[in-house]
C-alpha cells in the first residue's frame, strides 16, 4: 500500500509534490474527495495538508529540546532534510514562519501543506503514522500570538502570521529567502523551500517570480554578499542595508553598486544601461534608483541626459 493511502485512511488529505512544489491543485475543496494520485505520480514526495495536524518545523537540531519544552512532548517526530518535525493535533493554529524571534522554528498549521514521510529525506524517527489520531495539542501560550480562525490572512499578517498582503509578497519572500539561503544546499533547494512557503499563501506569487527571487538571493550567497554587512568589498554600511531590507529591486541595485563602486571614492556612472545587466525593466530600475536616493544611500550628482557622452552620475553618501 502506498503511504499516501495510509494518511488518507486517517482522514488526512495528501497531494503529490516535486521537491516541495505541488503537482496538483489543492486549495479549497479541489481534492476533498480522495484522488489516488499515487498511480500517476508513484515516485512523488507527499504533501500533507495541515487541516487537522499542526507540525512544528525545527530547522536546527540544536533547538529541538527548546522546541519540545515550549510546544510540549509528542510521541510522533520525523526527520527532515535539515532538522526535525514535531507532530501535534491541530487546535486552530495557522501557518506561521518564524513566529518566535531568534528561534529557527516554523509552525505549519492551517493554510498550507507540509512535506512528510516517506518523501525523499523524510522519515519517522519516533512513533508511527497510526499515532496521528492520538497526538496532543501544543501547550497553551506556546505561541506569542493568539490564533483566531475567524481572522482573514490580510488581517493577521500584521500580527506575525505567514500571510503577506498584496504588495508585500515580494519583500516577505525575499526576507525569508535570505534567512533560508544559508541552510540551503543549492539554488534548487532554496527554490523548493520558497515554493513551499509561497504555495501556502492564499494569493501566491507566480512561480516564475519565486524562481527569480531564489536565483537572486542564491547569487548573493555565491558572491559572498548575502550577509556581508559591513564588508568594504560589497555592502558598505549596515544602516544602509537595513533601510532597504526586503526591497528586492533596490537591494539588487545597491549590491551591484557596492560590488563595482564601493572601493572607489567620488562619483560613478549610473546609466540606464545597467538595468539590462540586472535583468530589470527600465521603470523598475528607475524606481530602485529613486528608492536608494530616498533612503539616503546615494545621491545623483549629475542627472545627465544631454547626449550619449553625458550619462547620469551618482555617489554614495
């Protein structure tokens, strides 16, 4: 018997995944009737919809004991590619990414799915699948934010849940990508992580945008600029970095300027042609440039525009 069938026999809904990316529609009642997808995708990873199960995802093994002390003991634990999943009966908890400051812990509740055994790299290390109906709930006050099932995602993002409103999705996913990149094994791994997060949002970004963010952030890691705040070679100023944190376009332009110009004093050319090198549309490039000016990071010293030999010039502040 395929393991997905065992989950379904317990009243749980499952979907096939490629890595962490869903291979079938899954929101609402699309898959409320058990569809035996394992016939079509026999080698797919298994995604468990968090309708009635809350899983605490601990990314760093050093924090497992602290997570258990905070959320409570559970007879069911599974190994992930990087850490541990602690399984609990759902009690209305919504999906939250890093809800507790300084702890590498996500709460995978209502509003998404979780990669579960027997997916590649995932296995039960304590307990077995038949323990699921008898799991405890997480301890009272384990989470800093009280959960309320009547709240809409747009209302709860400001209180610390994982759902960003339209207009904040890019920035939110960029911040999460930066946090996840250090622990990812490859750009593809990072993209899988982001796809899983994005796929759980009620209004997800297009997959092409997720892949673009993954490529951008992975490029920062490979270039040594991901967390290189204070580095003379790249990021010149921690305060400047903080002022544009999460602004994907402005951050990309800032990193490029730091890489090529931070070691120089005085002015540098800031021509529109740079937009092509960054893969930005010209309006996006100009907006990113304006954002850097408004943040007090650069100043335009010569607007240019008086012919090909009069390009725009700028300097760092």
